[in-house]
C-alpha cells in the first residue's frame, strides 16, 4: 500500500468528512430553530449500520459509508406532511436550505483565521548566485524575507510574483538577519538577462527558515485576511469560465475533481503539514474546500441546495408553488445527472491522478 494512498485516505477523513458533516449540521440546527421535524440525522451515508439513539422524533444513526453525514427532514418534498420542510413557510425553507452553505462559510472563516494567526513558515535565502542582483543588493545566505514592497513575504510564490512583475525596477525588501531587521533594495533582471531554468530574477535560492520563524498576523488582521481569502476563492470560481475562454489558464488547471481528487489534494496538504511541523497547509486546504463546497451547493442546479432555493424563489415570484411531483422529478433527474458526472470524475481521478 503506497504512502500516497495512505495520505489520501487520511486527507479524506481529516478534511472532507468534517466539512460535509458541518454542512449537514447547518441544515440540522436551522431545521430545529425553524420547528421543522427531522426524521434522521446520520453520521456517514446509508446503508445504516446501527441506531445510536432516538430523541424528540429524530433517529441518530451510524452508517456504513464514512462520508460526513446527512439530514433527512420530514416531508422534504411533500407539503402535506405537517411539521415537514415542504410545509414550512418560504422564509423557513430558505433559511434551512442556505444554512448548510452558511455553516461551511463560518467554518472556513474560523479555519482561515486560525491559519493566518499560526502563519506560514518564513522563506529564507539558501544561497546567492555570484554576479547576481542579489549580490549587488547585499543579500546573504540565511536572510529571512519579511516584506517585499510592503507586502508580507508569506510564501516563495509571493516573492517570485513581485520580482517578476517589477523586473527592471527597484524593489524594497525587508529581511531579518541575525535577529535584526535589514532593509535592502534589489533590481530584478528582465527576461532574457538570465537563464530562468537555472535561477530567478534576483539570483537567490529559497528555503524554509531553518529555525521555524513564521510570518504571522494579529487576530484583527487575520480575520480581515480570512474574509478576503474567502471572497477570492468565490471570485476565482466565478471567473474560471471567462479565464478559460480568454486563455488565461489551461483546461488542465480548471480540471473538475471528484471526492478521490479532493482526497488526494487534502492528503498532500496533510503530508506537507506533518513534514514541516506546521498546521498552515492543512488548515488552508480545509478553508478552501469548505468555501468551495458551500458555494457549489448554492448553484441553481437541481438536487443541490441551490436548485431547491431556486424553486422557492420561483414560488415567491409567481405566488404559488410548483407542483411537488414536478419539482421532485426535476430533482431526481438532477441527482441522476450528478451521480453520472461523479462516476466519470472518480474514474478520471483513478486513471489520471492529480499527482
């Protein structure tokens, strides 16, 4: 059994299962607050393994498929069931339907907040190439990047992007050397002035700071950046089709993934966290997937929360409910299509793994 499979399995249980469970808990508590009866709250997916307990008319069950959980409200599609979801007011139904994604967004906000306060491992200079702009600027091996042009140097990607963008222009860099801040100015080379296959624009090698120094944020700044990260994920998701059309990204970069692919990505993040003794990578991935799951569920696709929300909004506009039989049929067809797509994506992620 390969280590990558074990990490993927671990990523499944550590990342994906809690995210799905939080989503379902959002629906569950919203239904309770709206006085909507819940027939069953299950840990994992059916078939049922055993009934844990039964309280206030709700069965709490343990199920064989270990994928988060589920909520089965009474009368989900039947408005004749008293105290059921479909019989509730439009406001109550919208509250319950939005609550799953809302719980994911709250989870992501908290997880990103903690991650930013913990901080990424700081980036340090491993070596300086002779005759490079870094030599002229006074960089030394062991220097730890703190800021580049006033932006926190929280990853090698941030540093590299700024250096490439400002090629040929002076760049202010704040580093820490022997525990003291040192201000340097470097002029990155423009493409063609160096061999990009050998070194970067300024000619330094990068590594994680050997003594565990980190780029951290205070609670207030971390909260602001947490909200900004969530917005960026949603914004990027909306922009992906246009980016594909304009050629800004390759189709492989926008590849949809199944639960297998997500587990592979989460497993790699977990491995990096363990290897570097830093929770930031795994927390960052949990936040990302939680936002993505919440946003995806709000899309107006039949069988998803967004599809059900769409029917409630149509009912509000036209003043009367669409026949439950027709709505139920639309959701069944939507579910079959989604299941078919899921099978195709699972096959893709097995035959052509992400990593």
